C-alpha cells in the first residue's frame, strides 16, 4: 500500500485547493495561498499518466492468475481504459498538446512493483493500487471543473461518473481479497 500512496504526491496542492504558505513560527499568523488553477496541459498530462498506469495494471491482472473477482474487474477496466485513453488523446490533440511518452515516475515505480507479483499478492496489490489511483484521478477531474476550458470541463463531467463507477468496482474487488 505504501507505493500506492505515492500517487497522492502527483496530485499537487494546486489541483485540490489552498496550501499553507511556508513554515509557521510560533506566534505567526497562518496565511493560505490560493494557487492558480492548473492548466489543461497539466491536467491532461497527469490524467493520461494515471489512466496509462491503470490500463497497464489492469492488463497485468487480467492476463495472470488472479482471484476471479479481481480478474473480472481488471478485464472490464482494460476495456474502459482503452476507450478512455483514446478520448484523452483526442482531447489533447484538440488542444494542440502532446501528451508525455512516458508515465510520471511514481506511476512507473508502482507498475514495476506490481509486475513481479502473482496470485493473491497480485490480486490484493492491484486492487489497492486501483482504489488509490481512482481516488486521485477523481481529484484531477474535479480540478478540471475549476478551469475556464469548456472542452475540458465537458470531458470531466462525462468522465467523473464513469470513474466513480470504476472506484466502486475497485473497492468491491479489494473487499473480496482483503485478509
């Protein structure tokens, strides 16, 4: 679970609201600084990396021997992510953006740590990663709603219910394999 928590590092405070300014000395007044809204490029790049991580993780879990509940979820996730990644790439093209060719470093590490696992260890770890990644991805898309980009807002509105459904499925898969 520790590696899954590194996904939280990717969703910067600028995506989720005000952050404390500096370290406070005793007696100092706390000041919150509202960071500017993330750019469409930042949102799309992070969303693409997260979706790529989840697609690859789902492929691993769907192709190997995992618990049936997890395998069913992974197979459905592969289908969802294939279409979702296509839509993200199309949106990026509409914005004239080039998405990164590689995942964020933390996403790469999570995937590398998932690859050698099998059986119940893979089932549990995959489900944990999915729950954490989907929770973070929901934050990314909620941040997209705060931008002035109508196409991105529309995409986020369409995607959020789908991600919430995916998260529900991931939580069920995790519950089925928890000790």
